[in-house]
């Protein structure tokens, strides 16, 4: 509503105006979950994709916008050739207003190949102005994790200024490649590490990242989720992920602050979502319905997660035990173990888990803890500052386990000291609504929460200190009546201030 801007304090308006394009588009459109369409010849139905919880199709190189409905069509995205394509095709131009994202190339080597680096940078600098309403991103492979690679990538980000960074690494193999004493960790130990690395690249100076010389401003970041399989070794050796593994890959990404997820692949002949996969998306299989529920829960967190930014070292780790109960699980690279006081958390004193099932030899699984702050201070009211949000995620999964098979009870203990806090606020994964969570009183200022979570699932909380939940701020009742006044009247009188503005609603070769 046009009159609404008059109720937003100038300080908040300035914050909003300074927001980068990538974050603003995700706030407007919320969390994105794409299905990668590798070949336009594979059967594709927009209704099936949307019913599965996806927000948009993402075509690999060649699109078929005729499937998007009448112009301007449904939201969509695709990969673009950074050497030969400098704009949309004539057929795509009519659907440009619904184009959410262009991924410029895919896994090209911007670190070691000067020609590729220069060509990719040139694409961004030459074509950026053509796409004011589209996220322009680059997708990176796992890489080697070296300091030289991190520095080179950070400097490239300063050169090309992409709106978003994404990465892919597909972890679900038939044959284990990590320590056999940790069977529930063979995929996620390395994936967690790569995810943390690209999180740091995207957030740059906002978390004090030291690599590179650019001091890059923060930008959103995304990842590809594995929903394809191949034959066992000596082929590519990719197996279908289980229900609990898909849930954990999705929610671990959210816990690290990822707000753009792409399923590779959606409807190709190697997809794990349809049965038989050779018929495109005409026959949904168990994997489709399992991911549909995961996507539904993830999207319910979108209004808040797109308005939050991951803090400091990001996700912390509470180690589970191996299935033989001989050792704790190892800390992923670039991660820190959780401890009281992590990321300035003033109240949580202990976190522990109990395995409620028989997977992992009935030993406790990992717990992931993500810390966030509002992307802009105005998002939860100008009367509040430095609000802390945290996400608790059950890190237990199993190669054959449903989410219910990997359920854990996670106990979180608090000492609220003199704050007067006695409960939490949670954004419900089930309803998408903010709810108050009562705590068990342990005496004096101490409380605890007993949280039962399915395998791979996570809950997003904040301390109930009076500040509204980010993404759900509503103007004060005393200011609402001004919205009914003619816009002209607001030019001649000063209305009550409003504390915040309200929320607005290299893979391709594998498939050939």
C-alpha cells in the first residue's frame, strides 16, 4: 500500500533502501526450492512440481517457458552460458518479470583458469543492468578448501559482484569413503564442511572473514540437494538418499543460513523423486512425497529465514556417538563445537540428545545449532536491538531410515538470570505461525526444554523477551487507522511512528 511508507521511520527506510538485491528478492519471494530440469524433452508438469513443494523450475541451459502458463507465467530460473548468451531468448523475454534467478555458468573454474575467470566476470559486469529483478548467481564445485582457493574466490566476488553464491557436492554414495566406525557420518561430515566454507565466502566481512582483500558485503547463498542416483562403482556411484537424509541435508542447510535450495535433479532419467524415473514427472514415487513434506516444513520457515543472517562462526556442533559407542563423532572441518556462550548466547547452558529409536546402534546422534540475527534491525521493531535467534536441528539420519526412525529427544537448558524470560517463541514448521513455547521450571532462574525432533528436522526459536518474531512484525494498533487516510492527507500531517515495516508477503554432463 502506497501510504505505508509514511508510517516507516526514516531510519528504517534508509536500512531497507540499502539492502542488497539478492536479499531483497528473497525477502519478496521467500525461501526458494527449485527443481532442476536437465532436458526439455523429459516430461514436465508445472502442477506436479508445485504440488511437490517446489517454488520454481530451474532449467539447465535450455528452457521451455511455454509450460509456465499465460504471460507473465509462474516463477522460473535457469543456467545461462556465460560465453555465448548475453540475454534471454525471444521466447523468454515475455516471461522476464517472473525470472527469479540466472545461474551464470555451472562449476566453471574461476580460480585456476584466468580466461574463464575473466569471461565470467565480464558477463556479470556487462549484463547486470539487464536484470534488475533477477538474482544473478554463480555455482561452485566443492573445491579443495585451501586458503589460496578461498582468497581467489573472495577476490573474484569483489570483481564480479554476484548477487548470490551457490555450491554443489553430491554426498550419497553406495560405497563408503569415510571412517567405517562412523556409518551415520560418511556423507554429512564432508558436506557440512563444504557448506560452512561457502557460507563464509558469501557472508564475507559481516562475519569477519579474513580471506581475500575485498571485505565483501554479505550476500545470500544456496546449495544443490542430491535427488538423483547412478549405478554403483565403477560408475559415478551415487545412491538414492533416504527420507531422513533428505530431511537432514535440507535442514542442515537452513541451519547454516542457506535460503536457496535446488534439487538435482527433478524429472530426469536419474531422478529419485519419480518411479519410473524414465517417464519424467508423470509418476511420483515415495521420494517425491517424502521431499514434499520436507519442502512444506522448510518453506514455512521462509518468512523469517530470509530476514535473518547467520552469525559469526555459524552453525555449532554437538557431537553424537558412533554406532559402536566407542567414540564421539568428529567435528566437521571449519566448524566449532557448541559451548555455553556460543555466538554471544547469554542463556543456553547445556544441550544433549537421546536417540529414541534403534538406528545408529541406538546411540545418540549429532545436534546442529545455528545462530542468527535480523538482517536489518528494523525487521523486529526499532525498540529492540541485538535480538538472537537460534535453530536446533536433529543431526541423526540413516541410509535406510525414515525421519521417524531417527527421532531424538533434545534437551536444552537455560539460565535466564535477571532477564525475566520464562518461555521461547518458535516459528512452527507445521503451521507457519509463531507460537509461544512454555519451558519446564527447574528452580531459581533455570528452565529446560524437552524437544522431540524427527531425523534431520530443525526448529527455529528466539527468546521471548517482548520483541516480535522477525518476519511477523505488525504495526501498532494506534498506527493502523492511518492506513485508511487518503495519501494526500499524510503529506500534511505527521502520523504516529511505526517500529518497523511489515513483511512483504557442472552437473549437466552427468545426465547426457
